[in-house]
């Protein structure tokens, strides 16, 4: 594949310029912006998933998954390891905060605990419940987290393979101010 990229860059100046631009964007994307985009898409999907319009529910879910998948690959490409921790916290940690109705924990919970539980179930976990249907939501969360982790490592692998490309190496050296 890297030979194909090198040949394409040699034969087409437009393609080479496009790929240079993409690499510049990749390496200028910060972890904070990755996390912000994922949070915004996740919260938006959580809000739209509770609506009446079926198209908006599923469209927001698809957009959220695409954004998270792209962010996972890009974070892997840029070696932003904290992204895996963030993904785990966002997708798995809310289950710790959820209070099950009718349990002793729910009866003894403070107002803040009840508010956090409601926030987690009504916004953060709602898209997962839309995917799960009648199934186990925590298993779907683990599966989604595993998928994003795999995509992260795919992005990391793409970068490792890109180092074999002359075009990639020339572009990266051109970005370094000597």
C-alpha cells in the first residue's frame, strides 16, 4: 500500500498536495479536540435518541459512531494513548453511577447521586440502549469500547506502516523546522 501512495504522490501533484494537507491536519489535531468532538457527538446522540423522530434517533447514532470511529483511528495514528482511557470512562464508567430503582443504594442516595444517575441513563447511555434494544446494555458498551480500541490500534498500525513510505517521510521532515 505504501508503494501505491508513493507512486500516486509522484504521478499526481494534486494528490500529493491533498495527502500533505491531510497529514498536516492529522498531526495538528490535539487530544483535547478529539475528546471534545466525541463528547459533543455522544451528548447530541443521547439527546436526540430520546426524541420521537425515528430518523433523528438513528441518524444521530450513526453520526456518533462515525465520529468516534474516526477519532479512534486518528488518535491511534497520532499515538494519543489517553484516548483509550477516555473511551473507557465514557462508555463503561457511567454504569458505576447508575442507581437501579428499588435497590437499597437508590433509597439511600443523595440528590447529587440521583442527578448523576439520571444524567447517565438519560444522556450518556441512551444511544447504547438504542443499539441494545432489549439486550444487555453493558455488554454493548463493552463491545463498542472494544471496537474503538481495535480502531485505535489500527490507526497506530497505519502510522507504523506509513514510516515505510518515502512520501510520508519527506512530508514529515518538511514539517520539522531545522
